[in-house]
């Protein structure tokens, strides 16, 4: 039996220059089964972090789908940060 994997979530209210912001971090681990939930959370998003695994070409290729999903559902002029993960490992399929 495989372990159940869910969404890791963190929310924090931040005040900067007398303006309130709500920071929400959703970690879906790239699982396709959460894709249907994402658009409703992106409609008010101003930015997104898309993280890929540098030891996996598949992870990098799938990042494009998540970026497109954000761009299709974002609020206004939102932007995406693409972040490579596991840079400390010697083995890489994605090179800089």
C-alpha cells in the first residue's frame, strides 16, 4: 500500500508599508490529481513559484504545464518564478 500524499499548505498575513498581504504556499508535489483545485486559488494570485527537480527532466518538462495553468488563471499582471531544486546533488539531468 502506498502512503497517502496530500497538499502541504502554509498561510501567513504580512503587513508591508501599511498594506496587508496574504501569503499562501501550496505544495502539490506536482501531482496531477490536484490540478482541478488550482484554478480557484490562482484567480487572486499575483505571483507563483514553480519548483522543479534538476535531477528529473520530466519534472522540468511538467513545470511548463504549471506555468501555463498560472498564466491562464492569474489576476492581472501576475508573474512566475521558476526554481530549480536539489542543486546540492551531484547528479543532474537539467544543467544551467
